[in-house]
C-alpha cells in the first residue's frame, strides 16, 4: 500500500464529521462540520434569547467572504454574497443587452441556463461540452458553463474555453458549485463565477458566492440593490442608497445570517485542510471506485473528477440506500461523489453493495 492509499484510509477533517451511513452524495448536499453546527446553533439560541446585535454579525459575513476569496484565489473586494446560484445568474442575465448571444454546454444545470432563456430576447446556443471552446464565435457575448457537470461529473477544458472566449471578445461565467471546495480555482480568470455553498464548500444552504472582475463589474446591473450594498453600510437604512459599494459588495443580497455564521466555520475548515490536499484525496477515492466498477463489469463516465457517474445503474440507488450507502440518480446515472470525509472503506462498502 502506497502513501496515498494510506492517506485515503483516513478522513480529512478529523472529528469534524461523524456520518451514520456511507455518504457518497456531496454533489447533492455536503455534510456540515461539527463546528458549523455549533455556530448555527449558538446564533439560533442567541437570537431566541434576544441578542443586542440583532439576528447576526456582519463581521462574520465579512470573514466568510474573505475566506472564500482565498480559497478561489481572489480578493474579498471581488466577492459578493447571496443565497443561490440562480439569483446570481439572474442578475447577470438581466444585465445583458437585447439580442446578446449566450453559449452553454448541452445538458448543463438548469439554474445556470434558465435565467437567460426566460428573458426571451437573447440568442441562446448549446454545444457538446467537448466542443464548447470550438463553438465560440465572434457573435458570442457570453460563455456560461459548469466547471463540473452535475449529471455525470465530466470536467470541461477550462483553459480552452477561456482562450476561445478571449479570442472572440466574449465574457465568461463559470458555475463552480460542483468544484469549489475540492478543485483548485482562480476566480480572476473568469469574468464571473458563481458557487452554491451547500455542496463541496460544506456550508448551510442559503450561502452562495459570486465573483466579478473589476472590468466586468462595470456592465453588471445591481438589480437587487438594497441597504447592505451601500459603500457606507450604516447610512443607507432610509431613502435611496446614496452610493453603491465600489467593490463587488454592491451585488450582495441581504444575507441569511444563520447560513453565513455556519459558512464562516466551514470555509475555515477547508482552508485549514487545503484544497490541493482535498483534491488528491477525493480524486484518489474516485479512481478507486472507477476501478472497482470496471471489475464488476460496469463502465463509469470517463473523467478524473470527484464525481463518478455510471450510466444504466440509476435503478440501483434504492437498494444501495437500504444497504446504508447513500448516492444519487441524475439523468439516469448512478452518481457517487466523494469528499474529504470519505475513505477507502466507504468506496469498498459501495462496491460490495453493488456486487451483492
């Protein structure tokens, strides 16, 4: 057994996680660390008791913003906080001029696509994921894609997409929901990134993040501007906001404090463990699972992401759940997704259950 295999025998994060079943479903929802549960519980109790600062702390939201920025290789001034990917994408969609062309991969996640199609006055095109970069053309205004496909775990050639978009003067939108938290990213390489926090970022649902480059910010309309989006937070409670924040904070939604008190703790844990270390751990487990599937006569979708999809096995999910192994079904695929709290024992239990 080599050193990587020995590492895969132990979860990352120590005693922060204690799942009661074999949980291979982070692409649906990540497990909350103990510290996160404690932070949410504390704020809930304080709010029930009556706390002087109201329902939460802006300082803790700022902490979450800053930690997320470090995790994705940017600065806090380029990060907006919100509640969901769909809301962030809706703001970007509503900022496009009539007739703008948007290019998507076929079958990408609906919350990325629908805010654009619902407008009805944009030109929307779709291309196979493997041909996305080649499908960018001079008329393309925006290329929007997920870093990792939710349905089957395939990863895009991100460098090729960025290069093609730059060659044709198109902006880029990357949905990092299935990637942030295990795949090293540099948000500044994209005009916009969005990430739901409740999967690989291990945050409570209701925390999400948008990054905007300084150049792209000029063409983005803050359609849900509100009192927290002012440059000076505490002078905008009444009447119009005097001046929007000069940073990406102008695109903040009023934050759900329970979610962000938890998010700050979850993101800190990811930073402590290290994204590169998590990537190696997750990919090692996924590779072991793919090899085991092939030995059982099944052929998983070819990729090296932490998400493993097996066409034709979706009907096995219920039997696996009865055996104590939690996975999901997406687009007919049996989908397993590994994260820092998983080990080789989890992989082997899943394979044994499939073999039975």
